[in-house]
DNA sequence: GCGCTCTACTAGCGCGCTCTAGCACCGACG
DNA sequence: CGTCGGTGCTAGAGCGCGCTAGTAGAGCGC
C-alpha cells in the first residue's frame, strides 16, 4: 500500500505488468499461485503490486473463471449459535481453499432476498443455517444449485442436511427432568424453526413414555427471545406455573429467563429451564443455561465438506448427516420444589 | 424459477433477450429499471426471465459499471452489539439504494484479510465496526477509500468516526455507583478495543473527581467474554473483592458474571457489575445487565449516511459524529453490602 | 413533400480478469 | 547434428454485463 494516487482508477493487473516489465498473463498466473513463473519474477511482481497498491478484483475474477471457489452462507445475524457455526465454516473452508460470502436475514430483508444476493455472487454452493423458506422453494433451489441445510430437514429434496438427532436430545432432556422429579414439564414450540417439528414430536413421545401425557403441554413460539418472553407472560397469567420448561432453543430460553426473573420467579427453585443449541453464550450467561448441546464445530465442518462435495458431483441425491446431541446440565435446572 | 436445465450454464441476459425476441441491451435496460422500454415489453421480459430462472450476475454488473452501489461492513460475528449495528445498517442502506456485503473476523481470519475481501468486491465505502488495526493502516486505508469507523477513533485520519461520548457514559456509571455508596470500583480495561482508552481515562478522571483515586484500579482485558472470566480469576485470588466492577463492554461483563456465579459470589449483593454497549442480549439476559446504552440504530444509520456521503465527496477531511450514551440500571447493580 | 421531435429499441465496446494455445530458449540424449 | 521435454513466458479470446452512440419509425406542423 503506497503512493499510487492515479486519478480515481484503482490499479489493475496491467498496471502491475507494465511496471514489472512482464505480461499481464504472467501476473495473473502469479496471483493465482499457478506454477510456471520463476521465483525471482514472482517476488518482483508481488513487490510491484504492493508498491502501487494493487488488489485483485473479485468481480473480474469471478466473471472470468468457471470456478469461483466461493461458498455462500445464509444466516441470521442475531442468532448466537449461527456465530459458532460461521466460525467453524470459515475454518473448514480455509482448509479446502474456499472463500465464504455471508448473507444475513434481518427484519427488513427476507431469506429469498438474502439467497439471491449469494447467487448473484456466483457462489458454487449454498449453506443455509436453519432456513425457514418453503420446502417447495428449497427443493427447487436444490435442483438448480448445490445446497446444504443445517438443522432444517427437507424431505426428499435434492440437498444435503446436516443436523443433530433432535429426538434424542429432547428425550435426554425430558428423561433428565423426570429423573429429577418433574412431572409438569411444558414445551415452548419453535414454530417453523428448524428441527422444531421433530422436537415437538419427541417431546410428546417422551412424556408419553413416562406416563405423563396428561401433563404435557405445548406453547406456540419461535426461535427468538421474544417467544420466551411471550411464553412467560402466558404462564404467569395462569394459576400455577409448571415446574419445568423445555424451550425451543437457547434464545427462547434466555427470553424466558429474563421475563421470569423480572416477575420474581426463581430459577431453578420454582421453575427449571432447559434450552437447545448450547451456543457459546448459553455457557457464559450469568447463570449457565442447562441446554442440549449441538456440536457447532462439527456441524459447520460437515456442512462445508458436503457443500464442496456437491460442487463436484452436483446431481447427488439428498443426504442426511446426523450428529448426536448431548444434554449439558448447568445452573437453570434442578429438582422441583 | 422453473425447468431451465441447460447443461451447467446458468441463463444470461442474452438467453432472456433471445427468448423474448428483443436485444440484450433492452433487457439490460429493463433490469436496471432505466426508462426507455414500453410497459408491455418490460413485463414480457420479466416473465421470460422468471421462466428460465435468470438471475443477474453481480460480478458482471460490478465489473461493467463504475458504481457498484455496495457498502462493505467489517464486523466480529461473535459480538452481539455488532448484530444490532448490522440490522441498523441494512435498514438505512436499503433506504439509500445501497447493497451491503459483510465480512467478519474470526479467530482464523484477521481484519486485514476481511477488509481485503470487501475491497475485492469493489465496495464503494467501508464501514468498520470497532476496528483494531493500527492507526497507520487505517489512515492509509482512509486515503484510498471512503471509510467510516464505528466506535474506534483514529485521530487525524481521513475517515469518519461515529461513536458515543465514551467519557460521558463512564462518568454516568461511576457517578451512579458512587451515589449508591460504592468506593472500591475497579475497571476492566478493553485493551486495544474501540473506545477503551477513552473509557479508561474517563474512569480515572471520575474516580479522581470523587476523591477515590486511591481506590481506582484497572485490570487489563479486552472486549471478549474471556477477559471477564480472567478478571474474575484475578479478583477471586485476592483477599477482598471490590464492591463494583465497570467492565470493558457487555461481553466482558457477561464473562465476569458467569465466573463470579460459578465461584458463588452474589451479584449485585456482593459485587455490582456494569457493562457497556447495551447490546440487545444484555437486556434479555437472565438478570438484566446494568450497562451504558449506545444507540445502535442511530450509530448504524449515521455510519451508512456518512459512508454514502463519502463516496460522493471522497476527499472530505475526517469527521466525528458523537452520540450521547445513557446509563441503564438493571439487575446487576445496587448498593454495596 | 420536408424537417423536426419523441419513443422504442439495437450495435458494440470495454470493465479486469482467467485460461488455452503457443512460442522461445535451454540442456540432454541418441 | 537434430529432436525432445521442460521451463518461463506471451497473445488473445471471452466471461456477463453497463452504457454510449446510434437507428427506425411514428406523429406533427408547415
């Protein structure tokens, strides 16, 4: 980075070539780390490039090359678990020589728009973190591009899904709570969130198994803090609280905890709260959240590998990679009063 | 989105043009929303595009046009406050007709690399969330591109800075704690984190103002949860705890809270904890964190506006936009024992 | 008939790069 | 001596689009 104050224009490969006294093609070759240039020339070219402040233009690169070596990642920036996943994806993509482009949903920007942005960047494959789009849309997307979904299952679609065995995690949580002596265990549903349907089903099954079908109850919700707050309001408006709540995910659990605390309800003395995800925040929060651990590092790693494999064998039928979850008991749960 | 199963190739503008029986130029014009096409043709072109699954290629667009209408945002995906800022930036960028490209630092990817990625995408301006790079680097960057920094001040550099009045926020926090009766108030420093130097200075000044210079103490740290955990270890190894801790930011405060809790220290009874940022999580966490509120919506909005203005008037000298912070007293603070 | 304007459209260059084909030169080998 | 393979380099087409300069045709006034 230095003088280089050409009026407006940013330096291009030709500038570097001219300055270094070689052809543009050779500079290209050197910047691509391709063999065929002497060590001496290589160094000189890099030196000149640094001097005039040359930076390769991704757009031009993308346009000219068939492979962009880029993966598109769709996430929800608010979701702390997604942050864990992103870190894992970067690490693995680096290893495989792939770049990553991020696109997030925010309240003013829906999934389709965020995905369009990724495709506009010519990503070779898409990795979607818990997508909420319709199955039809995702199926069609999978037909046109290599797609990997984390957590969200899309039956019979031509895309790979990486997720944890939801049912197993829920069963562990319910078994644990029942073991502690709980009977009134309610579940806050994740709505259309990824894995929610499976979790709800597993919750019902587990309650039935323990002969607690009558005590089971599902409050509708979603995967945000708000739904936890809302569930708390619903519960507080009633005569008696349940002794334990299995939240849709960690964010929902945090919202619930906050609202319960505000209302003076003691956790875990009066109510036990269990989350789902084990995002790193859960571990760190003031009173560590009891939650079902999903291995983000492994999920991200597998997703990237699957995505890259799909770029090489596009027509592969959909695969499902399932990891085992694991209950992490911390401070927000215990025996009922 | 439909059949369109051309072998490998994705449809281009020419495909749309051919199919619709018009020239490529007209299709281009229509997709750019430029005037000069009849309503009838416009609709037919869109119809055909949808049918064959055409998506404009961002790379080609970028390459061909002088303006990319894109802003690059550098963030740390782990930082919940950054999530708040991202949402605000998207909203404002949308309003001004700009796109946003995100690039995050992760443990395996440093700031310079993340910034290079943004510049490779030909962003017209960069918005850096609390950059930690050297002043020299940022100054040079500001000379070459329109740059806006949030929170991190870079004296005399040709870039805009949007931040809150750090000193004022810290003063409010210290005044409040002293008012509650605290005397042993320590500060966990944010190290090279944005605003840290100012906060430390303001902390010292405020303590002096209250005649508590002797009670002041700064523990080195940074802007992650780890530094809070570490500070807790340092404090717990000593004879007596302070009665209040002013953390570097919310993440640091959360780490501290977690570690104190693990050690059986009661908050706020034994120790009061105050954060900084007021990221939405702070509000939601189990016991709401007392913290210094920064208006993320406004910070993001101003940053985007400044960035766009800079793309239009590149040579502007550096400006500083300062917002007022505001102490939010919640559950982690109170009078000392 | 003429020239004029306005609308609706088209031709074709060039953005900065990748990549295939090919060229000049070298030493080695038969 | 001619040929071969390897090394280090270059020429030039073309990726998908934006955009400038243009054209064809309709409508209109004189």
